[in-house]
C-alpha cells in the first residue's frame, strides 16, 4: 500500500491528498503510523485491530531479477550472516483453500471513512480474493470513477472462473506477466493474447507488468496494444517497483485519461523506486525530474 501511494504521490498537485485504507494488528508499530501521517497521507482509513497480526514479508534476491520467498534461515546461513530477531518464527503466508474465506485483514465497507467518497480514483493493492471481489463494486457505489486492481496469489489456472468474474467492471487490471502466465498455463504464452482475453471479460484496460522489460497495455474498446520499455534506471533494489508503478499509473490515468500516458507515469514512478530501498525512497526525487523522464520515454512507445 505504501509503495503504491508513493508512486502516485510523485504526481500530486497542490491540495490533492492520498487516503489509505487497510487493517493492521495492535502489534503494528505506532511510530510507523505516525511517520506515514507525517508524510502527508490520510491515515484515518487505517484500522488497528485489537489483536496481533503477522504482516511480515520476506524476500531474498539471488540477483536483481530473481527472488525467493522461502525459509529465511537458509539464506542467512548461506551468506554466513546472523538472522535478525525480527524474523524468528517467520513463515510465508499461504493462500486459503477457500478463496472466499474472510481474513482479519479483509476490507469491510465500514473501513472506508465517509470523506473518502470524494476520491476520484482508487487502487486496490494485492490482497485476498474476497476483498478483491467486494471492494471495486463498493468503490463504484461510493462514486469513485477510476478503479484499478493488482491481483493476489489466487492467479492460478484452477481459479480461472473466479478471476474472470472478479475483474468485471474494473477500469484497469494490473497483473504481472508471471501472474498471467500461471492463469493461462497450458493455453498460451503470448502476452498480448492473454491481455486481450482478459479485456474481453469486461475490463477497460489491461496492463501487464514485465519487470525490467517494461509494460504492455491493452485498450479493450479500441482493441489496441502498446509496449513501453522500462526507463533505464540504475537498479539497486526492485522491491515494490510493481506497486509503485500501479500508483503512478493511477495518477496518470486520473490526470490524462490516456492508458498509454498513464503507463508512462507509472513507468517513471517505478524508475525512481528501483534506484534505492524503502517505501519512501521516491520522495527523494528531485523536483521536475519526473517530468524530464516522462518526456524521455515518449518516443519509445510502440504499438504491437
């Protein structure tokens, strides 16, 4: 959520605010909540539950394009490093067998503050399937015109029917190429064909995140697709780049109403994120630099 918010914040104009909606446990550090608020985000949509919730997430990179989510102990042992105490007892989260299972972190209608109804656009980050099924219709009922969504771990071929029904009515669906490949396993490996099929399910725009290769965007009504290569940043840490992209895309779509230009906004946002570590790294971008990068990639867009 923070990475996505940062991706959008690069393009904020005076008077615009980003509101956050999520659920955390009572063990979530209060200092972090204070810092988030201090950075200008509206935090009254962050609900602190009266229980502890393990929100830890571990990722180990063997190189800047390959990461692993398995047992942290083996990675620290391989590097002859002491494992941080904060990772003791860590286990990767497993998707529920029942996609419609309610989790403590699943969003409810009551989680959305009344004044968030003034929002023009909203991005739903990667979460559980139930949240992804119920939240977009709720946002549209609230009057939000643009609703984009980044899928969760349910992107598997056995959930084809569920995904097909879930995405109906989205302004934009923003999966990674790996996620689409798992969903279309055994059918096709053609990225454009996969995007076109998803678009036929009732999604206005399908954006496929392709990591260091950039993005492919498909406009369903026009039946046209475009590729935008990634801005040539100096890669330091790719963590959160896809989320930062999604936030930038949302801001770009809100400002320009153009899917291609929106992808360019997201592309530029991600270019800053990978140059350092941490959710707030993009705030160190020099004023005006994002516009310069935006101009530099305009001529690289090509129709496919």
